């Protein structure tokens, strides 16, 4: 499967919705990649609104943001995968995370999570999204990409791999810079001087 990777825009938000609402993406449907963007108690819900609805609306408000809230992978015209990424400061919860807190004061962009349609998993979608993120970040002048993958022995459940696997990052030229929990390293790839 060969992908074209494009940034989120308002015109492409329906494509993200089609990924998140596809079979096998129920965990993503609750979060809409908003969990790490806020810290503390979430805002109160409107009457009749679910947290998932509020999160979807919050991500929709980020469509057309600059920098974009993430990237979409397309196989032909079909959206098959999503990756949340951006400047570290866009993800407030990282600062409080014992696993993902800042390693140093270097300005980095963070790769947070991947959502791949259930029927497209195991076909290299996440890896192509990561390659697209590297190219996109390089074009934007980003010096360092950072991520927080899963590093477990044996096969993990697909729905537990939204951070990606360490081996995928190793293959993409990332280097481990910290490990605060045995199964959760912090990895970086330097893109420019």
C-alpha cells in the first residue's frame, strides 16, 4: 500500500472522521486525539453532549490550524490513517507526564499517536505516516522530532499501539534519549542543524 500524506484542513476533516469512525477504531472515537492537547479537568459538557462529541468538535476546530494538528494518509482517494503531531507545547498534558515530560529545553515537535483503519493495519500505514511526518517537519524547518513509542517484548494488541512501536522509530532513524519506564522510551530524530 503506497500512501500520499497530507496535512489536516477543514476540507479534509471528513476524511479524518471516516478513519475514526471505521471498524476497529473505537478507542480513537472517544479521544479524537485530544487527550494530550489539554491538561487538568476537561471543560463541562453541554446538555446531551458526550465527551467523544466534544473531542470531535475540538479536533474540528483545529482543522486549518497552522501548524496543522496532524497528517492524513491516503491510499488513492481513500483515507486510511491519521497521525497527531505538532510543536511539543501544543500538547499540554506532556508536561505533567512522568513518561513523556521534557527531556531538556530543546524545541521539538512531538509525534503523539496514530490511528489506522482496522482493515488497513499490518500494511505499513503507520510507517508511511511517520515518513510523511519527517518530510513535512523538515519542510517546516523543524529541527527535532520526538516520540514516545511502545517497546514491549512480543506482539501487543493493535489498539495499544497508538504511540507506535520503538522498532518502527528505530527503522526511521530515531535514537533513544530517555526511558522513564521499561516499556516506554523517548526517541528523537534530528532533522537539521
